[in-house]
């Protein structure tokens, strides 16, 4: 056996680390770049470590520096760097996210192929450890683990279960409408930032339906999640250096403090739920109840879930369930304020179907015009503007594209939803009638509408969100007329979801 002096071992270690750094930071990215360019995929040349991230940050800062005109031509503001890139290189292009090339799949049929993924070529991307602080529930799992978790959660979203949630939806809407009426009082009208109000509404609905509590009990979690989103997105826009999350910067300390506090609050809720079920004081058929029962079922062996798993699912559902529906309702009220003729038509339908009675599961099923309006809002202002997948082996997409392992594919939902070739010359107009014959016939090609994703991983909560949105919108239209406030500034921006940067100030008129 050969014994080397310590200095020699140190030299070998330095050489090994240097070789690994060269491979990661230069050789592998350049190799992937050559393979992609050989297939005619264009983009900026690779730049060490940062790639296009600095340019993306600059484009974002410029786009968000001021509002835009009152138009639905919003892609350049919602995704500014990608908009510039596509104008420069065309639809067959790529962007560098640090050391990883991200190929843009700007074709609705190919997007559907990726999302259906019959040959198991794609997975969710590898997350920056700081991004994982938001939530690591079912949406991030793969393979059998994903299938098992989805099977556990599915019953909470069955149609009969959703029907039983309607009274909770109604109660949350009643509380919000009463609060608005008190704000208006004898004046007949008042200005309200409905973005804040609708976040409160959807947070209340999630707390009631999924966790058996009311909004006040969950409010602290929502406030912490909102702050965590900003901190995490700040970290996601710069290259992650391994181990950086342990450096005691003020942002890192705040991220960890928030995560610990959220976990503590959720653990208390889980313990209360467990005790209530064991004493027969609560059922286990809501989301939290289902998860708690599976976490206590040791007979399931490898398919059981831990308390940490339950916490991650709760974090995910708190965030996704509140955020997506609140932005859908917010943009809907903004667009109905911009287009009062559609607001009046929707109100007439609601009054014809529901009168002044509370909208319920049966009545909202007859709100065809309201459904068309919500679909058109989802087309123009999709809550999630894009999806990302990662190739785990050589992946063939369509007839001519072959992507090596280690490449990300970017599915640009908002660009597809605003594409003239797919939707026609009136693509940037608010025209709910395009959905009069359903989603399949709304566009010139099939599979062009992706507000909830597609394929086996399509959003579990899509029916939940649509029922909630219809009940809330119908109740608002019964009680109020809405118009844009002079203080409203049209400024869609993307922070995970597509949000109004400066709020959604509307004037409510009591009917």
C-alpha cells in the first residue's frame, strides 16, 4: 500500500475539486449548448455561472418600473426577458438559467406531449434548496411516491366532497359581502383594493374546507407565506452556491425563521386535528383529516407518510389554494370593470338563474356566461404563466426535437394563450364568446388552453377553484356594481403567480 504525504493528498483534492468545477461550470454547459445548437435551437451564448440571469433581472426591473396602458397586451410585462428573447431568436430558442439550458417549447401540441409524458422522459426541475422552503408537497414528487400521495389526496376533491364544501364557500362569501356593505354604509359606494380582500376570502375558504378552522386561525400562516414568497423569489433569481443557505445573512435567517414558525403553527393544527378525530369530535374526511389518518397508519409500510409530509402538503395547499383563486377573481373583477357590458350581461345571467338567493352547486352549473368569462380571464391572465420540466434521459419531442438529459424545457403558457396563430387576430381582446362552444373549439388548434396544466399532473384543485370562483363572482354581481378607481394602475407582474403589482383598486357601488 502506497502512503502519500498530506501535501500530496491536499494537491489531489484541489485537482479533483478544480476538475469538478470546470466540468460543472464550463464543459457540461458547453457540451449541451453544442447539441442544442446542432438542432437549430438559438439563444445567447453560455456565460459562466450566471448565464442569462443578469439580463433577466435587468429586463424585469425595467418592465416593472412603471405601469402599462389599460390593455390586455401584457406578455412583455409578465415575462419581459423571454419576450425579448423570442423576438430576437424566434420560437425555436433557449435561455440560460445559470449553468442549465432551458429550451422553450413554443408549440401547444408539443407542450401537451411533455405534460402527458407517456415515456417518462421528464421530471419536475431540481429546486434550489431555498425554493424548497415554500412547499415540497405532491407537486414536487415523482414516480411511485407521487402516485401514492396523489391517491391519498384525491378523495378530498371528489365531486361529492366538493358539493359538501359549498356551505363553507357561501359562508366565506357572506362574510366578505357584509364587510363590503359596512364599508359602503350610507355613501352608496367606496373604493376597495379587492386584491387584498379576495386573498382574505380564498384564505378563509381554504381554512374552512381543508383544515376546519376559520381565516383568523390561519391568517398568520398566510402572512408568513406571503413574505416567504418574496424572500424565496429573491434567492431564486441568482445562481445558488451549495451551502449558501447556511450562511447567516439577514435574508437567510429570516427565511429559516419564517419556515420554522409556519411549521410550528401547522404542527399545532395537526395535533389539534389528531386529538379531535381520536375523541370523535371531528371527521377525517377533509384534506388535513385524510393526511393525518395516513400518517398514523403504520400498516401502510413504505406508503405511509410522515408528519413532515403532512406539513409540506398543508403548506402547498395553503399557498396554491389561496393564491391561484384569488388572482383569478381579482383579474376577473378588473376585466369586468374595464368591460362593463360583460359585467352587466353576467349580472343578468346570475339574477336570472339565482335571483337574490345564495348561489349553490346546482345554480352555478347553469351559469354558462360566467363560465365563459372565467375561461377568458384564465386565457388572458393565467395565474401560473409557465411550467418547467427537466429531461432525465434523451427526450424526443415531436418529430424533430431530441433533447439530451440535463436540459430544462420551458412551457410558456401565457405566450400560447396570447398567440395570434392559435387564437386569431383578436387574441388580445377580451372576448368570452370564444368559449361559447367549450374549450375544445375556442382556438384554432386543440390543446391550447393550459391554465391548470395538462396530463396526469393536471392541477388537483381545478374544480375546487372554479366552484369557489363562480360562487364568489355570482354573489358579488348580485350585490355590487364594480368600476375601476382612478387610482388603479394596470401593472401585471409575475411573483410565482400573475398579480397586480400596485393592487386592484375598484369602486364598489351597492345595488
